[in-house]
């Protein structure tokens, strides 16, 4: 029931976003480089209502309404890629994960403008919207295309990232920067990308996507190689050989 509920919730939140349409949307600033729109809040209201109706006893940590990180409970990103959305770039996602003992056991990520939905449950694999099971290839790193994001909310981390990007580019074929971490991870699980690394993300950005990657056969760690969901938000996610190459680059920073 948890997986079906997560899938339904992200698609319902995505329907709110899709109805708002691709185009320019007014933003409010929550801080440097951190924005919210009315649609973020509307999507979150729908997602939280669904999760609360089915699992009334479970706490919910949601990006806009807040809460504390639960050992057992839901984490919600109702609109990942708000800057993209506000500027008419349709690379946005909705992400929901259920945590048990602080680790994701159910995850769903939906891309409303692209029509993709990715789901995973611990020990049951990861799947796309057609039901196809996701299984990562493990390419030679020099043939890998990986994605990243920039720490625009924490500019003090920019030198660390810049040095890491240079080291990564010397190890892989190419690099992408879509601007929505939940989709970066989902696309890594689906084999669109061969890996993903970023600094300083929040748990709602990565919990569902991290489970997608591990259930598709990949490895998720922090930048020092510690396994499990990176509570510091510094994440490396990839199949084995690419993960090793990315970890060489992140550890050197």
C-alpha cells in the first residue's frame, strides 16, 4: 500500500504542476538562491493530504511546511526544480519517500511535463511508468555521462565543486546539469545518466531517488564513501565502476 500511495501522491502533485503549465511563474524568495511559487505549496498540500489520509499516524517532513526528519515517516519535495519551473524550463519533479530507521524503503519520483514516473520499494526493485524494471549497466568510466548540480545556496562550497568537476571531467565522457536532483537520480537509475554527484542537498531532494538507484543495482554514498542515505546531502550515486571514479574525484576535494 505504501508504494501505491507514494505513486499516487507524486502523480497527484504532478497534476497540479502540469495544470499550472510551462511558463514563467512568480516566485517568493526564501533565501539566497532559494525560491518558492504558489504551485509548490499547492502541490505539497495535495501530496500531504493523500499521505495523511492513508497513513494518518506517520509524520511528514515536507519542504515548504517543514517538520523534523523522521526515523519512520514520509519526506516530500512537492516541486523539485522551482527555478526551472519559474523560468519555463520543464525539468521539474515531485518526490516522495518513506523512511524506516532513517533510510528510504519506498520512493516515487514523477516528472509531470515529461510523463515519467519512477518507483522503488526496498528489496523489490525499481520500475518506470510502464512497469519495466530498471537495471543499471556498469560502463567504463571514460564512456560515462554523469550529472551534477551547483551549490547556489551555499556559495562557499563553489571552489570545492569546481575542483571536483574538473577531476570528474578527466575521468568521464561528459557532464550534464538539469537542475532537479530527484530527476538526476531517477535518470541515473533509468540509465539515462551513468551517475550523479552533488553537494549540500536536502533529504527530500534525494531520499526517493537514492532508493531508485540502489534498487536498480547502483551504489549511493556520501563524498567520503560512507554508505546509506547521505544525511549531509553530499551524494554520489552510480553503478560500481563509475561510482569508484566519481568517489576518487570527490574525495580528492
